[in-house]
C-alpha cells in the first residue's frame, strides 16, 4: 500500500462519488456523511504521510530522493519526424508538496463539515465537492506537467458549479467570472507547456528505449542532440517531466527555449515571454494585483464551505505553481525580474489592505485581506532566499488555516441572519460571547499576532526580503520590505475597527436583522472552530513541526535557484 | 547567506538550575491562564481570584529567592526552530538586573491581584479578568527574561494584546472599546519599527541574539566604521518602538485614553510594568544607540515630560492626571537613558513602579467608593449618571478614608521628590546625570536641564492640586445632588484586601528601601548594583536643593490656589482645550494619516471598479464579435444554403409545373420531344 499511497490519497474521493451514486436517501442531509468520511480518511492518510516523511533533499536532477514516488507510462504519441510525445503518470512528494497536502486535507475536511447544512440538491453538491477533493491533491503531487495541468484545470469544473448553483445572489456572474479569468491564466500556462514540450527532450526515457543497444548512455544522447545529429529524429521523446525539465542540458540548444536562440519579440527573448506568461497565469490564481478582481466576487457569492476551500487551498495552487514550476524552470528570468515581482508583492499587500479598510461587507473585507496576505508570498518569492521562500510557504500554510477559520466564522453569522453587513451589527459580544471570542482569536491571528502561525510566516518573509535587499546582488531594493510592514498596520486597523464596530459596545442591530436569530455557536461549530484555532496557535508556537519537514527542501530549492541563475 | 559579514557562530547553551527556576516562574502564569480561560465560568469567582493571587504570590516568593541567590550572569540559549541548517534560537539572560525587574514586576502584580480580588468582585465579565491578567504577567516576564530581540518582540506584542483585552474589559462601554483599539494601533505603528530593527539585525549579524550582537558591535572596530549606518538605524528603530510602548511624544496619546480600563489594570500595566518595558529594552540594547540617537532620545524625553505635565495641570479626570504623570515620568527615564545614565533610569523605573502603582490604587479606592454610592442610588431606584472619576465631584475623603489618604500621601511625596522618600533619590540621580551631561555638551543641553527642573515644579503643582481636590475640602458632589449625603456619611475604609496593598506600596516609598542614605544613593542596595554605571556620579548638593526649592514653591502655589476653591471657572479655555485635546495630536494624525489613508482606500476601490469595468468591456467586445459571427452565420452562410436550396426548388418547380395536368403543356412537350427526335434521326442518318 505504501508504494501507491499517493494515488490512493488522490483517488479515494472518486470511490466516494461512486458510493454517492448508489446511495438514496430521503433526507438530503445524509449525503454529507460521505464527504465527511472520505475527507476524514484523506486527512488520516495525509497525517500519516506527514509523520512518515523524512526530510530528504529534493534534488532537482535525480529521482532517487523522491521517497514516495509513482511513475507509470500513460500514453505516447509518435509524431513522425517531430519525435514522440510522451506523457507519464508521475507523482512525487517533497517538503513543499507535503505541507500543501496536509493543508489541503485539513481544509477540505473543514469544508466538508461546513457543508453539513446543504439541503438543496445535496447529492450533486457532495459529488462535486468530492471531485474537488480528487483534483486538489493531484495538483500538488503531480510531477509531470501534463498531469499537473490536467488536475489544475479539473478544479475549475466543480468550482464553477458549486459557486453557480449553491451560491449567493450574484452567483452566476461570479462563477463565470472566476471560471473565465482563471481559464485565461490556464491558457497562458498551456501555451508555455506546449513550448516546453517541443523544445526539450527526455534522455531518461529515451534511455529505456535504447537500453537494448548496449553502449549508449544518457551522455551520448545529450551529446548527440547538442551536436545537432539527432534533431528531427523520430525517436526523440518529448515529455513534460518536471525533473528533466529543470536540467538545462535537456533543452535543444537551437530550440525556442535553448541557449543559442536569439529570437526576440518586442525586445524580449522567448524565454522571457514564457516566463511572463507562466507568471501571469499563476499570479491570476494567487491572486496578485492587478489580476485579483475575480476573488472578491467569487468569495462573496460562494457558499461558506466553498469559500473555505477557495481561500484555503485554491489560492495556494498559484503560489505552489510559482515555486514548483516557474522559478526552477526559468531561474535567470526570475532573478532578472525580481524587482518587478517584489513591486507586485508590495503593491498587492498594500492595495488590498487599503480596499479592505473601506468594505462594508464582512466577507468582502476578509476576501481582500486574503489577497493582501498572498502578496506576502510574492514578496518572499521575489527575495528568493531560504528564509524568504520558507516564509512564503509557511504563509501559504498558515493563511490556509486562518482564512478557513475566518470564512467559517462569517458563515456562522450569515447562516443565521443572511446579513453580513458590518454597519448592521453592534455589540455582538453581549449576545454571542463564545462566537466573539473566536472571532477575536481569528482576527488577531490574521493580523499576524505573535504566538500564531501568521507571525512566523511574516517575520520570515521580512527577514528574508531584507537579507536579499542588503546582499551583494540586491534583487529587491531595501525600501520594499520596509514599506511592506505598513501592511501589518493596515491589517490591524481594519480588523480592530471591525471588531470595535461589530462586536464591542452596546448591543444593537439594524432594523432588518432579527435579533432572535443571533444564537451563539453550537457545540459542533465550536469543535471545528476551536480545532482550527488550536492548530493555528500550535503552528505559531511550535513552527518546527512543519519546518523540520519542509526546511531542507526549501534550502535545497534556494541553493538550486542560486546555482542556476 | 549574507556576504556582508562572515557567518557568526551562535553557540547553544543549556539551561542550568537557576535558569530552570526562572523558566518555571515564567510558565506558572501560563498555566493559570490555560486553567482559568477554559474553565473560568464554571468555577466560583472567589476560587478564580484566589487561585490567580496564590500563584502570583508563589511567583513573587520564587522571584525573590532567585534574586537573592543569583551570582553573576546566567545565559541559556536553545533552538526554537530550524530551516534546514539555519537556526532560529531563543535565549534567556538572568542577571541582577533582570531579576530585580522580575521582583518588581511580580511584586506589583501580586499587590494588584490582591487589590483586584475586592475591586473586581461581582463585576461583569469577571471570569476573563484573571486569565487576561495572567497572560499579561507571563508576557511581561517574557520581555524581562528574553535575550533575543525576536522573542522579545513576540512578548512585546503579547503584552499589547493583554493590554487591548484589559483596556476593553468592560466591552459594553464605547469608550473602552475605542480606547483599546487606539492603544493597540498606536503600539502597532511603533512595533513596525521593531520589525524593521529585527530585519536589519538579521541581515547584518545573521541573528537577533542581543549578547552576540553586542560582542560583534563592541568588538570589531572595522565593523563600526564602515557599517555604522545599519546598526544605527537598528538602534533608532528600537527606540521608535519604545516611543509607542513607553508613551513618548507624540505617540503617548493612547495612554490617557487607556484609563477607561479597570483601575488595577491602569496601575499594573499603564504605570508600573508594561510602559516601563520600553525603558527596560533600551537599557538592554543601549549599545545600539549610536551617534546622534541618544540626543534624540533625550530631547524627546524632555518634550514628553514637559508637555504631559502641562496637560496634567488642567485635567479634572483623576486617573488621567496620573496617566499624564506616568507619561511625564517616563520622559524622565528616557532622558536618563539618552544621557547614558542607565543606573539612574533603572532606579527611577523601580521607584516609579511602586509609588505610581500606589497612587493609582489609592485613587482607585476613592473611585470604588464613589461607585458604591452610585450603585446604592441604583438600588433605591435612582438611576443617576455619575462620572466617578471627576475630581470636581470629590473632596473631603481624607476624613472618611484615612488609610487610603496616608498611602496616597506617602506615594505623592515620593512622586514629587520630597526628601526622605524614594522618588527624591531617583529623581535626584536623573537630574544629577542631566547636569553632568550638560556640563560636557553645553549649548542647547542646558535647555533640557532647565526644562527638567521646571517639570519638577509642575509635577509638584498638579499632584498637590489632585490631592487637595480629592482629599481635602468638602464633598462637592453634595452641592449638585444632596441625595448622596447619606451614602457619603456611610463611607468607611475599604476592606483589607485593598488597604494592605496600598499601605505596603506606600511604605515602599520611604527612602530606606532603596538606600540607607536619604539624600544620595548610588543605586539601590537590594537592586544588587543593577546597572551601576561606570562613571561615578558626584553628588552635587545644589541639585536636590534647587529641585526641593521648586517643589516646595509649587506646592505652596497649588495650596493657595485650590484650598478654598468651590467653583471651577475655566478662565483660559483655549489652553484647556489644547491640553484636553492632547495638543491636537490626534487631529493632526487624522489629517495627516487617517484621512489620506481613506482617500487612498477609496481610490483603490475605484481602481478595482475600473479593472472590473475593463474586463466587462472586454467581455462585451467578445459578445459583439459573437453577435457579428452570429449574423454572418445566419445571413451569409445559412443564406447561401438557403439560396442553393431555393434555386434547386425553383428549378424543380419549373420542371414540375409542366406536370400539373395542363393538356396543352403535355402536347407542347410531346411536340418538342418529337421534333428533337426527328432532328436527331435526321442528323444520324
């Protein structure tokens, strides 16, 4: 079983979908147990994986260090003189994926628990939710870019329906906007993947074919390509194996992305354009300014559980893509563009914080605060030091938990009164004390109070960014991390202001709100919310739990990046 | 890794038994917090109070033992977390100076706990009071013990959290909620500087361990010469963080508002310990205060001391007078730090902790009885608004609450700096240090000295004013509302739970607790030479003489002015307004920061709307193209198809038309066919 642990983790929810097809129940609420059970199983598997994972170095050129790896040939397409297109089913895990897998299982489980109150077409809802549970871990584990793209795209389908059918008032608009926006990004990514397909070759696979021909080694193949002998040979295998792609030797020297290529478009090389396209594609997902406008609408209109999943993990896939794919494949271009990337990061942090300050809808405010926190990830990436990138990954993990908590809390209020407007409430602490306590904890966690995971992430990013800024190469200027600290002040401002307006003071509500609906949180809600808060505090006080596992991978990533640029 | 400096080794040091003791003292309030926060509502209020107080008492005893038995320095360091090979460490430093601070903090906390048992009895939200207090105490101890700036920062923010929760303790009051938010935000702004300091030090030294940085900075001369820029900014940034926490001008405005919290909290946090944490931090990192930074600190401290004292002179809120006084005395401590007189600053920190806490607690006792009077009225159906803090409504409490009065007078004497009291010694130390500094620096520094002396007079004035207004004369509330008379007549002394802390703290205002010599002290004897400065301070007789002269004349003026006052005419309204509005600092901040921020926010939101409209525009563009394609599809392509089918139909109908039963038609066709056949036959044959 251990050999196929990753596949089981990914495809378990499909069994759940199958099960759902055969269950018939008059009470629609019984379907939720399928999702809860399946996501709980996925959570157990992820925890097992987390505990059993030994923090080896992930070496970008070798398959040896991938402990849980599954590789199988999927299909091949011979294209005559253009070679053979090969796609593999390739899964692997390293520190970065590990943290994201753990996060996704926690958040998906929380989302499943939060979906407990869906009554309208519950079977369809849970089936779609379980499909989501398939594609998200798949995205994090895939090491073949074709497979990655498959899972990446596949997420959009359930999200579209989940938002579009079970969402709020403007759900159709929000779901189409979300879908088309991210699809546009995916198109850019696809274009780059195609370019990668045709400008690289996979010597390892070619080895398997010529193994019978004794005497041939990978070196021979590589020399053959580089000397121009083997071009336009029908036996050249192209694939999107990420490990092979990170090795610059595997690029055709005269191909589109090769070193001898002098083709330019508006003054930028093809490599630079590919980098920009990939960057934009993933930045749309992250989201970063100016590609973020799909997020507020999608979040506000989505049902609670879907918001939890959207903010908790879907955003992280953008960050994951940047760290896993973009930076290792285009290190030189990334290093050259780091000033711009840092700028995008700082602008995202501040811009989103400014907008959050003037929101009157609680959910929209939290949505913008999500955008702001993702800006920190971009800043950490721009710095590309070990602390910076570790901070970025920690921020993704921590923010996943915190925003899950925040959206669950908004859901608590919305489920009761269907009104999320901040000015409509005052002094809620008198009526809903337990709820207010958790809201206070969540708000303080999100603004980066030490003792919670957000602080560790942010301080690591700041330290990393400033170290980069004062180092000899100085990819980003010193003012960027310093100006970014204002983001901390702004988060404190909008959160505490909301706390003061909505929760403290004398209790009163707007005339449209029925006070009797404001009941305090129930035991089941308390369990979920306190567990999430507990996790946030746990990872804030004992960061080594996560960092022991992901630290070496992040250090290896940085060393690889520095050596390649 | 950074190429500026070669990798600096950060050795790990395991904790010895003394350090383990300190650690256990640190963990005790955390356990209290965990127990009381989660089970608080389910256990009796008295159990809650006494559990917390008992633990606090144990902590004090252990801290005292630690302080007595410590020899030299104990530093321990261990790893908090690592990223691959990069280690983030946390460390704890125990020396006579941190143990002294521990004793002070635990002692004042113990007194406040005892006081709170009675003061907070039967108040709303009681179940959260002692847990929050425990959270505060542990975070404060964290600041005292930590020798790593990152860890200090963590506890620094946590005391900010505790302060937020405790200021806003009575959350139903709008003033409390607003004050809590204000306190946190002003402190957060200053804390950004702390983050920047951590960033700078991490980049330059690769670590935030204070001992290591100190070694590096003092050791390498070459380092200082070429890299003074960054360490200087780090020191400046750390100072700026204390401008927020230790309420220096212009960020001190949160402190007067923080008086909305319960009085024991004002005594503990906003007088004795939390606000002093900034001074403490600067004393620890004084090696980073380079070049022109100390002068900046002194000037700011001077301005703070003076302006706050002026404000105290015209305010009628009893707690706010003490708040301004705290700000002013913090200014004194900062002035001492700025001139390098670390021992004087720490000395004043210690004496101030005791007498200011006593002042707050005694004024609190008076407020408590005013509150009782109000609730008695409520019990009899009279719901009257009463500002229990307003000094204009008080008076004559000397006879009714003599013990409170005695405690107040003792600490008042210490604050003013009357001879034979502790404050006299510590203030004299600071003034002496300022004088010594001015003789060396000359020029503008004499302005600072003058201002410090003037502030001494002002301090005497406003404190005497407060004393007279609260404790002397008649109970002025009776003038506006005679129905209070019966309750006032029944006021007795508070319970022992309130009086014992008052008297103990008041008693600590005497000189002998700090020095056997009532007129001059090098440093307190029980403080174990904490921060004995290298320079031996000469004793200038004229300094205490001049200071006492100022003090006594100010007292005389105040007595003359307020002894027989019964009406409070505001003769200089604009001045009063200036002081009441904190020199319009908040208005300035609103104009310079808050309004621009909201303008930017609205601009950003408009930008978002613009981006959305651009996307919609793009969508409409595609819809237009789609419509055009549709038209093309329907009219052109489909049209072609229709045309072709129509043509064929036309041909068909043309041919079909001759099969409709028209005999002439049939005949016509037969004739043509016959003719064609003949032609064909003829042509062939």
